[in-house]
C-alpha cells in the first residue's frame, strides 16, 4: 500500500489538489501501515476534513511515525456514511500533522 502524504495541509480540498498534482508529476507515494481506524459520521468527518490543524481527541502521542520497515504508521479516518478515507500521521502531535490519500 502506498500513499502521498502532505505536511501541514489545511483541509481535505487542499489534500485532494496536492495529491492530484503529485500523481500528475509522477510521484508514487510512500509505503504505509494502518495502526487503527477511526470511524466518523458524515458531519463529524466533514468537521475534521475542513480543518486539519485542529486538535483531535482521538489522536494520541503514540500515533504516527515510521516503523522499522520504513512504512509510515497512520490512522485511517473513515466517513461511515460515504466511505471516504483520509490517512493521518501525527508524528506525536495532537492534530493531523501529515495527511494522505490512499492511491
């Protein structure tokens, strides 16, 4: 599994645009592994996706980073109503410091 991660991306719209451009430029992303999934209802997901700089109570200091195999450790955040997903690597912060889309 590979994903393109952006650092300090402000929202889902910007993440989509950056991902689209990176694919167009021939980037193929980084390998990643899912440490856990967070399932949100549509309204909760939209609130999360509108501001990636906001602290989230479901993020812990242990989330994120890179494992010994060089894979990005991330949370998969899923919109239960639409199936949309965002990958979050917090790098020890309480907000989504790095975000990505599965490619």
